[in-house]
C-alpha cells in the first residue's frame, strides 16, 4: 500500500477542487428529458450553447458538499499480478477550489488530500516518516503530474468527475466541431480545449448527463478517462427544491499506468458551511505531526509548521 497510494492518489487529491458529485441511494429518480430535443442521429447535432445551458443546470447550485467516500484502487502489471486497495474516508468540498479528502485504512488515516485557492497538497500518512507534498496551481507542470502517475494538469483532472460547468460559448478547437454524434448515434460528443490537450465529453442525448470524459494530448493520446454512472440527485440546503444531479459512481482509468480507480460516495449532504480549518495546510500539518515537507515547485526547502 505504501508504494501504491502516493503514485495513484496524489494526482487525484492535488486537483480535487470543485469536486462535487452524488452518492448511490435505494431509490433514484429519473432525469427529466429535454423538452425541446429528440435524439435523431441522422440530423445535425444540436447547438453547443443549448447543450451547455441544460448541462450546467445539474450542478450550478452545488457549492458545498460533504460525504463519506469509498475508493478502490486496482493496479495491474504487464508481467501479471498487481495490487488492489480499498479505502474509506470523508470528502469535504467548497467550490471553487477548496477540497479536503481524508482516506483511512482499517480506521487509521493513511492520506489527506487537499486544495485551496492557491495550492494543493498530499499528506502520505502511511509511511514510517509521514510526509506532505505541496504545489501551487499556477506553477503546476506536466512533470509534476507524471511523477505521480497521471500526466494531466492538476486543475483539469477534476474535469474527469463530470461536475465542472461548461463555458456558455464553445471555446475554439481548430479543425474540430464542438458537438458531433458518435458513430453509433447513441451519444453526443463535445470537444473542448484543455491546458495540455483536449477534453472530450460523451453525453446521453435525452438528458445530457455525462457518460464518459476523456483527457487527451494534442496528438490524441489518451491520458485519462472516466466512465460516469448512476446519476442521482443531491439536495442542497441553500436551494430547497433545486437538487443537483451528478454521477454517483466513477471509474477512472489511466492507461499509461494500467490503473483503475473506483469512487463511490454515500450519504452526501450540501451544508450551509464547512469549517475553514479543513482547507488550511498549516493547522493540518500540526494536527498530524507532519514535519517532512516537499515543495513540488521548488524542490525540498526547510519548513517548520
């Protein structure tokens, strides 16, 4: 576990700002179909602006989230074998960039992943000498992401979770239309520029729920993908009667590392407030008695919490 967790989960935690997605429940209401749209693959794809407007209605009101979370990491090796780890934890989110995710193994904290307006961090609490890795959003480099097993920008890995609103107008992607039908005619595909390449989103044509999201390099190489399942409502305390609708089960695949990460949330809530301490690095380091500090932007300078 000690070698698996740092590589597989730093990229996840380092970029978990804006995270907000729902949890499975025993009775899941159906999504309301678009009243103005009938799926017809033989016809031109609908306008991007109308898709973005409907898509964003699912998540615009969701600014805070707290929920227990289950994480399963399945890593396979080319020569056979591999490892499988199951973790439990707690997720706290306050959009746009404040996120805290504590991960436990046998009721013992093994990792704490967080982000605020300026920085992201990963606390590896499973090692004999616990250590915290810290980097800034603005100075994140491809090498930083690749170091931990996912070559996508930290501010864009969250795109894989299907909870980031789309821009109202389609960003320019030279030579690629913003909306097309897939080959089988059962999904719409949106193509948007990303920091280090492109983002492709598969949408269910009747509801515009995201079904799959990919992050690709400029040359088309697939770096990471997410299959989004079981979209469910999340009630919002500050907006009664206007629940968010988001995927509750997410399967993240990282082809270059032969790794799958399964995320499941349960009993989510959208509180009116979350303690600021959860997103403050220095008090967290003190609480976990952390003194080993690695700066992802500038090497390993001295640090005293």
